[in-house]
């Protein structure tokens, strides 16, 4: 993620802060330094006019290099993800869409995944694949979880590789695996298999868990493990997803977008699906991409608005619920206190006139920081609905 920080301390005043109410928030040197404090003498003061402020969102599961692909499946419904994987593999050398998307260089595809996340208010992503060096480069659009272990799944990796991967992951570091991704007996049996291998531990994070019934979820909770819920992907492939009410009540579930190959466009769209499906309060829903996600990913420096946390922030229009927002609705996205994307009303005080680039996002006038504009100009980095402008956008 770009390491450029807002060089001057900023006091945001009259903001509706998540979990706090109408107050102020001060950021300096990449971190939140105070809530509710009066601006210091030399601070840049930005009046939020009662706009909502949330921590930067955490996406608990993405495959960053697969977001230039369209949603694809070759049968109406799958019983197990193994069927979907087999269908994709059988067509890699013949399907026009797969060939076209695979021809885009991987580094460009990874950047598309990063830009997708930034524009939806995500500032940290858990990438469930190898830790490609470029996602940890300072120029990457978002922070990417660096300390993690992972296996793809029992079906892809086999029991021995799964066990060895878990053993090789340091205690206290999250270990990810796709599990229960289907609606058949084979998917349901995976929890018992993981227990038998000794890999269902407090550091384990199971992705999808569609096939796990109430008893299986209870065992996950008792083990201290977590689940990443990707309801859009699950409904697309299986016409079913996990009932996460008990997991949410126990603080053991976070939301992930998956890639666009099976999931929704971005994490905000996943939140919309989650709101439709999960009978949980709005604050609990927001926690799936903030506080609870940070806890499952072992990231104590983000996911909440508190002094000492990273100044990764999302600003929403006044009274707008997060689950009802689209990426063009976001008024401002900041990482390390520096604005990266948002409206003219925030770009004007937070980005100098020569440090902002006008863009159209889904038909709305927006601005991005210079580093984001540079990425959007790179060959092959094309994000649907996003277009750099040559004429300046008008202030909101």
C-alpha cells in the first residue's frame, strides 16, 4: 500500500463516528491520535457536516488476481465446489472469456483487485493465495495481510499438505482454508476431517462453511476458530449460504468478497446481500468488516476508531447505512490519514490542486490521489465503470 502519509495533522470535526456519535477525530503521522479533542493550533480542520465515519473496511477473503474475470459457471447449480473447479479447469484452454482474462498479466490483475477494494472502502485485504511480492509493494492500492498461513482446501491440497501447512504457521497467526464449500455430504464431512487432522484451532479461519449445520458451527465456536462468509459467491454457486447468526453472536465470522469469478462486484455489494440474508443488527453487520474482521485477522491496529489505530477511514453520507452504500456513494477513503478516493468536497482540503485527478466512477464525479491515478493509467489495468477525466469535476 502506498506509504505516503498526510504530512499535516488533520482534525475532522462534526463527524458521526461509528460507536461514538457526533464528535471530532484527529489524525497525524498515519494514526488516529485523539477522539473528541479540540483541533490543535496548526491542524488542518475539515468539517464533516455530520457525515458518517467508519474505520477502513477489512475484506477477509479475496483472490486478488481473479477480479478481471466475469462471474462464470457452466451448470445451473453445484453440489460441491469441486464440480465448479473441474468445470473451469476443463475449459481453461477453450473458453473465450477465460482465455481473454488469463492473457492479462498477473501483476495487472492483482492491481485490478486492489483498486476494486480501495474504491469500495476496503483498506485491508486478506489474499487467499500465495503472497505475491507486488501486493506488499508500497505502490499497491491497499494493505494486504502479510502474516498468515493457508491451504486451499482438503479437495485441492489433500490431508497431508493441509496438516503440514497448519503446522508450519506460527501460533497467533491466522491460518486459512476453504472448508464446507458445497451442499453435499462430502462438503459437510470436511469439518470432522479437519478435526481429525488437528487443524481446527483458535488460529484457524474456515472460508465459506456453507455445509456446516448448527452442530458443526458450535464445534467451530468451541474450538475458537472463525469463519469467512461470502454469501454472494455461495448463492451463485449453490443457491445456499451459511446461517451465520450464531457465529456472529459469538464474534467468530467476518465477511469476504471472494473474487469476481464467483462473488459480487465488491465488498459493499456483499454487505448488501448479507443485510438481506442475516437477521442481525446493523452494528453487528458492520462489525463483520471492521472490529470482528480485525480480530479474526489478528490486526489490533485497525478495524476501530480509537487513539493509536491506523488512520484508515471511510466517510459516508450522513445517515447512510453501510449496507446501503455503493462505491460511488463513498465521500472519502483514507489510508494512513491520506485521501485516496472520494468527493471534491474532501479532495479540495485534503489533496492539493496538483495532487488530485478527476475520475468518473459509475457515472459520478470523483477524485483520486496521484498514486491511484498512475495505477489506473497502467496497461491492462481496466476497472469497469471507472474512467479518468481530462476536465476537472465540479465541487460537490
